[in-house]
C-alpha cells in the first residue's frame, strides 16, 4: 500500500497525506481526480472501482480499507 500512497500524493497533488484527511477537502478533488484514482486502482490492484464507491468514502483511511478489503 505504500506504493499506492505515493501515487495518491501525485493524484491529489499534495506532498503529504494522513489517514484522517477527508478526500473531498483536497483542492484537486474533482471529476478528473476521481477518474484518475479509479484508473490507478485498476492498474495497481486489478479491480474496477466505481465513482459511486469513491463518493461513499470519506477519508484516506476509508479508501485504503476499501482497497484492502477488495484485494483480499
């Protein structure tokens, strides 16, 4: 997941993230960011995440937990 967190920094256009950061609070959070994140999850973990899945997640921790549960 460390590699994914590094990519998440690029997608969100920030230098640091922590588990409690709210996804929608990032300045770069828009429809393009959602699509980029969906593509990143697909290429890194081999499953497709929907925009509605992402919209239900609130924090970085929620996103990481969602991915860990899907890939398990």
